């Protein structure tokens, strides 16, 4: 079906009501079931459910770009957490249902598609969690546009917030304004949630590596290590680096008189090159980690939104968003 073959002589219909006086059922359901962080829901309520007649002054441009953009980001966060919870359930449900040598020896059945479904779900979860963090960065960029170098509305990245958290907070003025206070508060939260130590060190850097390589090169680029426990149950582990190939330690008779470079004892190889929790536990903890980051940051952003309501229109944020406009000539693929 082509667009031009549809009936176009109609009034425009908006499925999402522009005026609301109560939470959308989807939002209420997500909050009641603890799918979304509490402070994301509080932000949504503080924004009067994004009812257009309650657009605050600092987001009230004539084309409604800023308010609509912020609304869509919040909707994106809600949908991402909803889908992420579904993916974690799939990852847990497929655990142990795929092929293993033990099952073959015992003549047990297995689900030939389970491992692929689990791998695909892990990939989608990683992309979603990166996306939620970038959506957080977009909200921050709208409130503090120009205060964090390289954080621009319409193309904000959580990696920029990561770099912001790495440096000590530097007051921009000698007077502590409401904006300055919230800015410093946000910095403190980012430091506490991102700058972790011990076993969680560089959790975001690894997540970003996963996202970049999985999105562009596919799941095969991160070879899974499968290990079993004393009961014969197998678990899958993701590498902590790139590149890594199982084939690197393979040698053939008469091909080389020396050991291939990097050959290690199997236990040392596993502990040095792979994360120390299987994909099920990693997926559950990743969702929890991002949930906490978003919740704590939105606690600050909720207060910021309330305090900024009467501020003048955020012209610099609007200009940045409009500068990201893109339009292409594509209409459809020919046969």
C-alpha cells in the first residue's frame, strides 16, 4: 500500500489526547508494577501528564518543539523499561533449555532455538539500556543546555555525562542560584552512580562497547564462553574486551614449533577475558543498575522541572533542537 493510495482528504486525528487531567493508564500500570522508576513517574505527574494546556513557560515555543520532545523522551523511557523487563524474562526463561554435551550424552531433548533467542534478547537489552541512558542525557541537556560542553539537545549522549562526572564540580558563578544548586546536585548523583569501584568498575564503558559492536557487527563478534557447574548445568558468559576470538589459541601440528601467543591456563583465560557473572545475572543486574541511575537522576530533574516552570523560554535549547532537523527524499522502494 502506498500513502497516496489512502484517503487523504480527512481531518487530522491525534490518537494521544493533547489535554489530560490524570495519568495515562499505561503510565499508571507501569508505576504500579514497578516497571518504571518512581521518580520518572513523579516527573511525569509534575509535568501535568504532558497536557498541552499545562506547557511551562520555559518550554513554550510556538511550534511546541521542546515540550513535545520532552514528552516523547519520557514516553521512550517508559516503553524501554517495559520492553527491557520482557527481555529479561525471556533471557531467564531460555536459560538451560538449549543444547549441551551433557544433554546429548544423557539423550535428553533441548530447544534448538533457545540459545539464539537468549543471545538476541541480550543484544536488544543492551541496546535498550544504552538508549535509556542517552534519553536521560537529552533531558539533562534541555535543562542545562550550554553548561556541559558537547551535551546538545537532539544529539545528547550519556558518555558526555560520564565525562562530566569524572571531573570535580566547578561552580559557574559565585552566587548559588536554583539552577546552580540543581546542577551541582545532579553532578553528585552521577558521580555516585557511575563512578563505582570494585567489581563494578567501568560498567558503563563495557556496556557502551557492547552496544557499539553488537549494533554494527552482530552477536558473533562477542564469542560466548559456556561453562558448567558441578551438576552439569551450563551458563553463558560475555567477554570483557574486544577483539577476542576463540581461534586465537589454536595451533596445528607441523605448522608452528612455538606456542601461539597469549596461550593461558583455561581458568586464567576465563577469569581474565570474561565477566564473572553469566548472561542471566548480568542482564538482571544491568536492568537494576540503569533503573537506579535513572531514578536518582530524575529525582533531581523533577525538582528542577518544578523550579524552572516560570523561567523564560529556553532559546538555546530550542535552537539546538531545530538545528538537528533532517529530511530526506525517500518515498518507497521500487520493485
